[in-house]
C-alpha cells in the first residue's frame, strides 16, 4: 500500500470520524472470534482488506479474518502485531518500517516490474546446472520474507531458451522459511506459486550466473505482466500456476526434512498453517501483553501470542519460547511466558495475573 493510498485512507478515516460524531456506530460493530481467529463485524457483514479501527490500521483476509505477522499489499510489506495492529516507525526483527507501516527496503527493485539483477541479490557465484542455478536464485529472494530457521524452495521449469551463452528460464517458483511452532517444523513465511523468469549467463565451463530475476506485477496488472514475460505457448500453464502449488509445497517440505536430518532432529514437517489457540482472557489485557508491552520488551516480543511454543536460534543456541495459561489460587487467569535453552535451562520466566483488563506481574 503506497504512501498516497494510505494518506487517502487516513483522510477518509478522518471524514468518517466526523460522521460518526453525529451518527455513532451501533453496538453491532464489534470484535468477535472463533477457532479460526478474530474478525470485525459491521452489522450483518464483516471487514476485509485494510480497516482503520480505534486509530489503528488492521488487515483482514477475504474471509474477514484478521491477519498478523508480515503481509504483502501490492509492492510493499507490512507488519501486523499479534493484536492485528499495523506497526509503524519502528523495527521488527531488524526490519525497519516507516510512518506508513511499509518495510523500508535497503535495495530497491530496478523497476516497477519486479526485476532484480545479480548485484541486487548478491548472487554472483557460478552454479553447475540450470536446476541448481534456479534453486539458488529463488533462495536469494529470502531477504523479502520474515526470517526463519531453514530456507526452502520449490520450482517447476516450464521452458528454457538458450542463445549466445544466455539462458532464459521460465518457471513457477515458490519460497518458504521453516521454523518450529508447537513442535512442528512449519512454513512461517514465504510465497505462493509465482510465475518467474530468470536469466543466466553461461561461462565456458558450462556454469550459470544469475543476471536477472523477474516476477509479474501485482493486482490487476498481473495477467498483462505475465503475458509480456512469458511466450504465448506457456500462458495457459502460467495463468493456472496456483494449481501447481501442492507440488511446490512438497518440494519445500522435502528440503525442510533434509534440514532436520542434518541437525539430527525428528519432528513433523508441514507447509500448512499450524493451528493455534489464543489465550482466553480480557481483550484489553491481551493487547497490553502481546502488543503494546512487546514493542519495547524483546522477551515478550519473542514469546508466541498463542498458547504453545515457538523456537529460534541466536548465536548458535536454540531458544524455546512458551506461552501458557493457568489459574491463580484466588481464581484469576495467569499468563506465563518462559524462555528456555534446548537443554532445559530456564533463561527467563514471567507470570502475569489478569485482573480485569490489567495484567499484574507476579
């Protein structure tokens, strides 16, 4: 979402505030949740896309459910806290976002057509064959996603054109970062099936080096962009590329399993979303713990917003973060956050008693 678009939405929001001052929203405009997540009702309908609620931006998918984590809108990435609120003017996991919430990318694409050259992706190494070259090129795009423990990719080569030591490869590609959530090695960030054209130079020894990595435009320009990038004989396959995602997902899962073998760990592997159970506490208290306080507290920020665990590796040490819920002796809900090393050593642990809408540190 561009700065201009956000400014327009803010203006509309300000106009709406004025209207609401004269005609307040009824009680049927409210937050609700089920096992699939949170949504915002407006009478008999629900919100989708960007929504300005109580001075904060939220993003809802096509089914009306609130999104969290990194989301891509047009050519920009935005981070949504566990409460759904959009981050702005801050750093998230080392990634800076501006006043509009957009991630400030240190390296810009060379044009609006999503072209990246070999210098941009720092991929000047020569690879021995086309398949290996394609794989490394896809993984070089991992800087665009929330970093996980293992980078994986899947691709389908539709056609290869070679002339004068230049190879143009037409593919359906997908990238995924895997990490542990609730003990499952799952895809925590990544892409769907993206039509991608990669151009490589071929040296005298038959090795390949990436020259250009090109993806289609987003939104309504996507189909036209694809037709400009791919030869007509491939249009049908490319435009139905999402039908190939299960094959790409299997490739990513295979690489994730290979990684687990390398580190000597046995775990379920899945590219699908891991079901999560959120704490059953006062919403205001939940926002304080998982949103507002976490902004300036790295420990809380690393702990999962759901009841369960997630893991990360820091300086070669595996750290396990757990969020749990229990009851105090006097009947109040208690949320406990714990950080441990893989050997069971407790690094930090905190418990908060939920009294009304206020979490009280115990």
